[in-house]
C-alpha cells in the first residue's frame, strides 16, 4: 500500500517534483512533465514518451541521452492532458521534429493525438508510434488493438538511440515501428496495487492463485490459474511468447524480466535463470538482457516477460549507450547543462463584448457545473469500484479531479461576467488538463464544444440548448470513435440526445424534455450491464465486465439526472416579486 503522502490528489505532482530534485543533472521540470537537463544537438529528433504516473522508471526515469528527450506525466494511471503533452513536446523540440511514443490506451491516444494535431498545425512535424506488445489483450490478427506494457522500454530505447545517432524523423519512426512489431510481452500478478489514499487494492487474487495477462494500470488479468512453481511460470511465459513470435523472427532476442512493484529482485533473478535456460534450449541467443523494475504498477505484486526479436540494425541501437536516471548502458559523452526558458507567458485573451443574456447563461453554466460536482463527489467511490471490476479503478477519482478543476475555472470566468462560451471553454480546458485519461479528454472536449455552440448571443431558446447537447455528443463520438453497443458512455449519451430532441420536437418544455432524456440515459446506462466492452481498458476483461454497467455510462446518467432536476427548478422558479407585491404577501403571511 502507498503510505507516504500528504494529499493523495497531489501525489503524482509531488512525486515528480521530488524526482527532479533527486536527479537535477538529468532532468528539468516543465509544465506537464520533464525534459533533459542537458543540451540537445540542434536538429535532433525529440522522442517524447509518457503516460500516467505510478510506473517508475517509466516514464520520467527514461529521459536522458540515448533515450527519451522528454516525458509527459499524467496523474496516477491517467494519461497526461493534451495541453501537457503539447507543452512538454514544445520544450523538447530541437528542430528535427517530434516522435510521440506511448502505450496503446484510449486516454493516451486521445490526448497525445490532440497534442500531435496542435504541434503539426504550428509547423512542428510530429509522428506517433504506439506500443502494442501485450499478447493477452488481443489476438495476433488484431495486434493493433493490443496494450503497451513493459515492451515500452524496447521501443523507447531503440527510437531514442536512433535519434541520438542523428537519424531523421522518418528513420526514427521506421525503427520504432519495427521494434514494436518484433516485441511481445506477457504479465502475471499475485496481488493488486493500491492507489494513494485508498484502503484496498484495485483487485485481489484468490489465495493460491495467479492472475494471467494483467495490464499495468491496476487491471486484473484475463484468467486465473493455480500458483505455479518458478519453473512452471517460466515455461508458461516463454511458451506463450514463442507461440506469438513475429513472422520474420530470427534467433537473437532481448529478454526482459520486469518487476511490477513488490516482487523482490532475488525472485526476479531466480525466474530469469530459468527463462534463460528455456530460451537457450529453443535455439535462441539472448542479447544484453534486462532484469529488474522497468515498467511498474505502483505496489503491484507481479511481473512480466518481454522478448524483442532483433535484427542487425535493431541490435546496434539496443546496444547503444544511454544515460538516464533509471536506465544506463555504456558510456555517453558529457553534456553541458541546458538553459531552459521559463514558462511562456499566457496569451492574453481577446476582449469580449459580452451580451447580458450570454453572461446570465454563463452564470447558469457555472451553477450546473456545481451540480455536476455534487454528483461526482457523492458517487466517487462507487464509480471507482465499478471501474475496478474490469478496468483500473480510476474513473471516480478522475472525474473528481476533472470536475473540481472545471468548476473552479468556470466559476472564476463567470464571476467576471464572461459569456457562457468562455465559461464553458475555460471549464472544459481545466477538466481535460486536470483529469487526464479517457474521461478527461472526452468530457473536456465535450464541455468546450457545448460552450462554442452556445456562443455569445443576444437571446437564448430551447433550440440553443438542443444545439449545445448535439455539439456535446458529437465531440465525444467523433473523438472517442465509440459506437452504440461498445459499452461506453456513448450507450447512455445517444439515448439522452435522441430523447431530448424528440421531446422538444413534440412541443415538450425544455425542463420536461431534459427530465425524459435523463431517465432514458439512466435506463440505457443500466442496460450496459448486459454488454461486453469493445473499447478501452475493459475490453480484454469482457467476461468480468458482464453483469456490471459501464462506469462512464453510469456517471453520465447520474449527472444528466441531477442537471435536469436543477434546470427544472430554475425554469419553474417564480419571478421575484415587486416591492409592493412583497409587502402584500408579507402582510398576508402575518395575518395567517
């Protein structure tokens, strides 16, 4: 259990600050992560890696000459926000373009993807290589759907070495893609990990059992098996990976035994010895292996085996020197300390001639955000527990972080008399930035889209509310690519939208239409219990998810219900009485 912290919500940021203080010769802090503290040659490709915190040495520990130029670091098990990735990549860019590389998780894909679009739009050529090494998360014919686990290291190391050697962006990308194609991993767990501040692990493994095929974000394995001996475990891991080897595999491999948090090094060494014998017996030559903690999962009791099938070119870059806080190989030349510019001044916002109607709706939007926060606070633990059944258990805390930031930003804007567009834009940006993860990207983008749809008008009607809902839904469906039946928030979102629009078209008042739409969303969310997940981290654990509704759909249903109740109260509230009416009413009450 993670025990050393002041405030669990600040754990990731404070740990990163301490890491930078411990390794000032290697890394420097920037908004959203870390960059190399030493000079980078002009024109060199910048390999920017990243993901959620809680995986040290990944990701910040792998920043340095011969490896990554920078790492974007999100909250525990949550993707860094798009803005964080963008700022880290800008700080790392040396003029040779940027290669983003990270594990294939929905939140990371969304946030890093948004940052890539923004960087390319500014003329910084940016590419992406996803790591998809986990053989338990999808069959070989669907390799593009696999998760990234400890195979991150092989892709990062070879791409970083290629960049260090002066190769251009095309070549660095090519080598990273080839490395990923030739990398396979499989992990096991003997017990779950515990988030800072929590009093129970995200999952448990029955006594005498082992969970096979786990992820690195607290996801349980895809199946449970009797606890094996070391020899039996080595045989299982080796045989599964050899069955899945790439079609162009040779006989030279990198073998990595990776501890996930609490398995002792002596145990890892013992297991590695047995794996080495099995690989040798299979006719494979092991080249510069690694054994230790390289991609962890907080305090998870577990480990993984990774194999990278080398060719002559990949072997050259795997063997190349590297010097980072957590991974060192060979000798690198001394580097002068880099002079980092301070944070760029925030661009001043253009003046806005806010209409009284837009300001009033902005105030109402801030009030709605307060009701959204009430729901999230009330159900935070329940949503986290629901997410932990087949995911990483962070949905509740992620929503809480996001809505706290959104409410603060929205109220700050509303207090200045800003339009609803600016109130919701500020709230959405803060939600995305603070929450990270899939829900952070989706909710942040959707709130911004609703604000843009409402704009800064002279007057507002139910039709504008419908337009905002349509924009909210479109942002989520276009960004997340989920479809009905995938067991995501979309399964509750679309019934909400369709019911609302149908009721409004039929002449129903906005308050009643919202109530009907919220009821449809709650019903649809409950029905997701019968679905198997086809998107996100829960997909590899489809059977575990059966019988339990999707946490994203549930949270949207609860939020829509509370917002509908709030809007109904506001729309049916009596107009303030005039002074004469108030006096008369007061006399009447007194006489009664």
